[in-house]
């Protein structure tokens, strides 16, 4: 059966598509409706699981043409690019399944995976658990024993099978990848009039009633939602942590809750840029920053040590950004710093790495330095707090020894003296050569 006929038949049996997710800002237009051609491309990407390679190639070319027809930076082009990516991924998966008999697509029912609004929905087992959860679309109970339901592999969005054709909310993972950062303003509320008294996600009318009202505000993005899109869930707000060091949970909508869960461990908070004064006011953060600087210097030693590579020492840190950078933090890092878990964790890493460099590994010990001021035989490393590095010759000294010396770095002093001697010798040689040349010319005359 033709792919386009299937899509057309399905479009005639459903209502027009609702608006995009409320996770987008008001400036993008809360009440905008996705055009029918975009719905067609989405259904072709999500529901047409029997398509062959030729059908997928035609759909990709059609999607490319639609992208070129829409203006640049428009909402339509943005949605079309997403669908184009989904179609290309599906084509790649189809080609892999054709060449590999052990591919999961050849072992399971193809209808078990769907792609809608950026969600990668996977059919859940009916007898997986006797527990129940709630549908993120209709808020109804999902009885996993008797009802077919899907869950997004990226953001854990869950819905009934019957609700799949009406999904409104975009995948939190897609939004996080596109924006790349949090909302850094504390509850940027614009008021319900800016939303035209409509829910920011499903466009339901928000009714103002003195006796009872289901209008709920999300403390993360400042938008208003209905009770179906805002379940009074609470979460720690990144903006309040950054500006006020406030870890109190505040009510957020379901879309924001999923976004915060997806990005909780992503290092996207540059605390040094957003609020540098916080380090001087919070003792735990100041300690974490000092330990991370020390670990960054230790990492340079471990990267060039074959023994540490064989022992996978760097893998002992489950958050690589903690030893690769100094300024970037995740929301989970700040929560652990507040509870005191992160400083103790970094202390343990420093102890493990220092034991390897100073005691266990001869290669790392051979890359150490000796302080030329005090002539102490203790091996000195540039990443310890008691050491200082000369900016001129990159020599390593004890900080106290270097500060006591009035002439500055002894290595730089030797280099200057040697350079002066070389210049003096070169001048004398040039003078002697000039005298010899003048004598030879006078003899020739």
C-alpha cells in the first residue's frame, strides 16, 4: 500500500494538530499551529513502519523540498529539520537491518518503536510490573498489566497507545540539545494576558474563578498551565541556585520537570561567568574549585603515563568534566556541593591520583621537579598548592622559597647571564673578524 495514501487516510480521521510544547517561549508563539504538510512528514516518520528504502528516500527528498520552501529561521523549517533527521536515521537503521540478520529490528515487532515530537517511544511490556503510572498526555492511569503503553527512551515521557496520535509536548532531550542552557532568570513571569489566558502547552482555556481555579504557574519558566499539564510536581530551580544558593523545591510543570531531569547531570552551568561572587560566599564551592584545579593539573600527568592508562585511573571519576574543566558545573554537582558529598568525593580522587604519582609510578616521579632555591631533595610537582611555576622558564619552586628570593627565578637569572655572555663573545668575535679583514685589505694594496 502506498505510504502517502496511508498518511492521508490517517489525517482525515484525526483532528488538527495542537500547538507545540509549552517548553518553548512565548515569543515563539504559543498559539501557533503546525501546518498540515509538517503533520504529514511527522506521520510518515512515526507511523509508517512498513516503508521500504525507496519510500524513505522519497520522503527525505520531499522533506528537503519543504525545508527550502519555508523561510529561514522559521518555526516550520525548524520542525521540518527535525523530521528530516528522523527520516535519515530510520533509513540508516533500515539499511543496517537489511545487511545484519541479528539486527534488533529483525527480531522484534517493528511497530514497537515510534518517533513523535522528538520522542523515541518504545512499547513497554504488559507484564513488566504490577505498578501503575500516569499518562503524560491524558493524565489517566496506565495499568501496565492490561494496557498497551509507550515510554520515551530519552525523557521518560509515558502515554497510552491511544494517546500517541495526540501528543503535544516535545521531547525534553530535544529541547535541551537545541537550547544548550537553562533559564537563568528567576521565574520570568509575563502574566496570563501574554498567553491569551490559554495553557502554555495544550492551549486549554484558563478559567479564573474566585471559588476554585486550576491555573498553575511553573516556577522554572514563569508560564501558566492547566492541571493536566501541571501536576504540582516540585523541583530545584537552577536560577535560584545560581543567584541565591537556594535549594528549596518549587512547583514546576511536567515539561519543565522532564527537562530538569534530563539535564541534571549535564555540565552546562558556567558558575564563574554567571555569579563569580558565589565562590567567596560559599565555603564548599571555594573548596571544590581548589580541588578541581589540582585535579586538572594531575590529569596532565596521568594522560601521558602509560601505567595510569593501563590501570584506567581516569575512569575512577564518573563525571569527567570535574577533572577536565574548572568552571563548568551540572545541577547535580551543585546539589552535591551543598550536601558536602562533592568535596569528599574530590578529596578521595586526589588521594588516589597522588598516591600513584608520588609513590607507585616511577614514570610520574621522574617527571617531578627539585626546588633550586632550597635544594630540598623532595620531589615537587606543579599541581600542588605549595608550588609555584615561573612564567618565564616554567620552572617549579616552593612558593615560600620563590617569594623569599629577591632576584626572582634562579633559572631565568642563569639564562640572562648566559645570553649576555653569548652576546659579548659574539661582539668580540665580530670585532676581531673586522680587524683581520682590514689588515688583509691593506696588505693587498
